[in-house]
C-alpha cells in the first residue's frame, strides 16, 4: 500500500490555489526594536578644527549626558568614547594672479594627523613647484567628523556624531536621550 505522505507537499510550501505557485514561503522580518536618528543643522559651520576638537573633548571629559561605563565580554568601555573620526583638509595652489591652478586634499584619522598633514603639504617645495602655484589653505572647505559612542544608564548605546555643520544623534530609542543632548548643545555657542 502506498504511503499518503509521499503525495503531500512539503511543509512550508504555499499551495498553487493561493497564488503562491508552489514556491516555498519566506519568513517575515519582525521588528525587534525601534532606533531613531535626530540631527541639528548648525546656523554656521564650526569655525576651525581647534574649536571642533575642544567641543568633542569636552563631551568626553565632562560626560554631560550622564553616561555610564559598560562591560562587554570582559572589556570595560568608557561612558563616552570616540567611535570614529575623520578630518579632511584642502590645499589650493594659486598662481601669481590668484587663480587656482591645482588642489590637494588630505584626510586623516586624528586632529594631530590633520595638522601635521597640512604642515607637510604647505611646506613641500617639490609639490609646490610641480603644482606651479603657491599653497593656500582652504579652511572654508575643511571637513571634520567625530562619532562618540555613548552608554546611557538605561543600558541603551547610542552615538552622537559631530560634523562641522551638524550634530547627529543616532541608534537611540528613548526620546529622553535627545532631550539630554539638546539641552547640553544649547549651552555651547558654536552648536547654535
């Protein structure tokens, strides 16, 4: 006698009559958490890399958001720590008439590297000769970015990312976090 199970479709298949054309049904994604992002666009770009670095270091040193340290896999993380950073300088080369004849862009992972790179490029006589112009720092078009990893006392980990023209809060769920960061940012004139 034949086994009836041999004639039944495998489990997980959608029958032809349902429009599934006998294809295996895929599992649905189920939302497990809700994370958000908020940004403050600054009225004016942060003036220079020194001011920018001072703001970032102030957050690390004073912990204005009330963050707490966290232990993960036996490693203790500071309440607020740098997650990533990038600094981009632009040097223009101008001829005797002030016309731009070339440019060099240099990107560094630290403020010290940023400043050292600018000094090296500006002082490089061979590069200046090759570019056929005098080096001029284009400070207006410099870009700065630093993301801080923050551990809220509630256990939530979120990021505050500073750029020259905005501050972004990301990966948070509790709106109280935005209130904390916003209240602090309101006290920093460069973040208006």
